[in-house]
C-alpha cells in the first residue's frame, strides 16, 4: 500500500512555481497577485484563507486578504467583487465559502469575472471544463488529477466511482476523469447518499473518490482488493485521547480500507494541500494570460 502524499507533492509544485516567479522577477516582470475575500469568522474558513496567504508569501506571490464582518450585506460584497474585477493589479481572486446565510452564494460566484476566477467555479469556466477547453479547473479536482498523475496511477479504462455530486468536487471530478487526459479516460459512476446498492457499486470500483461529506462512511467491506482511494472529506471527530479533544477524519475509514488499498490519501495531508497548490497554479496561469 502506497500513501499518496499530498503534502510532499504540493511542496514540489510550490517549488516549481517559486522558480517560475524568480524567473519573472529577474526579467523585471510582474509577479502574480492573488486576493481572497473572507466574510465572517468561520474557524475553518479563516484557517484555509490564512494557509493560502502564507503559501503566496512562501513562493513569492503578492497577496491581499479582504476581511469583511459577517453582517456585510450582499450588495456590499458584490461591490467589493466588482472592485477586484476592475483592479488591474489583481490577477485572480477567490471568495471563501461558505458565506453567511443572508448572502446568495450563486449570485456571488456569478459576479466574479471568469478571467479572474481562479477557483474555477464560474459557469463560463465550468462550461469550458466540460467541453475540455483551456480554463481554470476547480482546485480540488485539479489537485486529485495531479496527484494521480505524479504517482503514475493508471486510470485509462478503469472503473471510477465518485461519491458525492457537489459542484465543487463531485460533478467536476466525474467530468474530468471521463475526458481524454493522462489522469482520465476512465468509466465514471457518480453515487450519493440516496444511491441504492451503494456498496455493490463501490466494490466494483478500481478507483474511488470519496467526497460524500459523511465521516468515515466508506469502510473496508465496501471496497475490493488493490483499490485506489482518494479521500476528499475532512471532519472533526471527538477523541478524548487528543489534547484538542478531537481528531481529523475523512470520508473513508482509513484503518479498514487501507488494508485493501494499493494507493490511498491520508487525512490530513492528502487532498487538502493539493487544493492550495493548484489554486496557486491557476493564479500563475491567470498572470500569464493577462501578460499576453
């Protein structure tokens, strides 16, 4: 069993990007600038955004964090997004989800200009992705593809089961894995919490991407020998043995599934670091496009 080490691969990618940035600086060219909008004080969101800002600093990107209170109105947020859309110094930006309940997330995502949408969530970019046209790929699915490719996991002709149908992970993952690409060319089935005979479907899978949002949902009796496991989930589970009072768990029951897996991502340290690395890669792409 081989651990798909997202932390190591993401560090490799960051080093590659840092070299690219150094080359831009030596030629006197503008370095990429990533901005992030955070609304409110959600703990997980603050952690994610701070990690993205630190990653920018480490590789030589410029970064801007716009921290707004949770009572910010939808109109005020849309005005701030418009400011970033028209700011030539900003190459790409993200609006950290989830947003407070009084704000329409779909309206917000639609307001981000597709050319600066480094999260890859705008319908224009999702459409281009579906048609296999050049665009910003959603960071988490993009990171999974990169992880599979760098570990040379064979996907062509394989039976892939994607657990979960979210617009951020499940749906784009299913589209990308079915396309003609190095980490692709697979036969893809999408399942979710309402799927019948779910265990029978997962038992037939060569590769499983678990993004169903239920802690330790996928267990060892639901998979076959030599399965490849990509665990996207991350949840705080009560654990009295930890000083914090909790441990981090994925959507996969690691102990039982890892005994059968040929490859598996850990939680934490698997998909999470890859998501940030690919966001940075998208920002570099945005800078290159704007330079042209």
